[in-house]
């Protein structure tokens, strides 16, 4: 019998790779997002960019800014503006919690990852982030280099 490779339940669409380099991520929250049909079809083709995405809370609602979803190739008049702001679906308590963190502690809310969940709904993983200083970034790079050297040494030793 062949052993089946277990698939991940979440199919990743886009990931914000620079977020881990530029920010300390304190907490993460999963949120739904309001999209049109052609935007979802475009996301199935992995046509999305979230490197500059951030969340603003206005009038008790969370809005995602800076996401670029390429217009669907076969969409006609139904294609929306690729850079429009999109509403996030969160519980009222979660929105109030995020708003209080941003006001009191001065953190930012950024988009970390966009993916399809197990029910094929588009979800966004947002995080409460504090900015890193240059010396923090250098420390992370030095730690990463040290880990690489250790793994190489162990690999050579085990041969």
C-alpha cells in the first residue's frame, strides 16, 4: 500500500514574507473577508499581493487596505478595482479588542497570510505587530546564520 501524503487543510494564496523581518508579531487572529465572485476566481489563480496590507478600524468595522487582487482574466464588467479596501468579518468583541490594543499600546495590525480554509472560504490571518529596530533585524539575521552553520555542522558530522 502507498502511504498518502496528508494535505494541509488550508490552501495558501499569498503570504507576507517581509512581516516577520520588519515586525514582532504578538498575536494572530483569523478573519473572513468580503469579496466579489470575480475576486475569488482570481484568488484561485493565486493572483494576490499582500506585502503592504494593513488593517484600519473605522466606525466599528475592520477594513483591509493595501491588498492588490489582480482582475480576473475572464471577468468583464464585474471586475472590481484591484486596490479597493475590503471589509473584514470579525466579531464585535474582536474588533474592540484590536482597537484597544492599537490605541493603548501603539501596535499595528497587518495582514500575514491569505488562504482558503477547509470549506473553501477565503480567510486572512492578521497580526498585532510592533516594529523592529535595525539592531533587532541584525540580531535575527545573525541568529539565522548561526542556525544554518549548526545544521551544516551536524549534517557533516552525521555523514
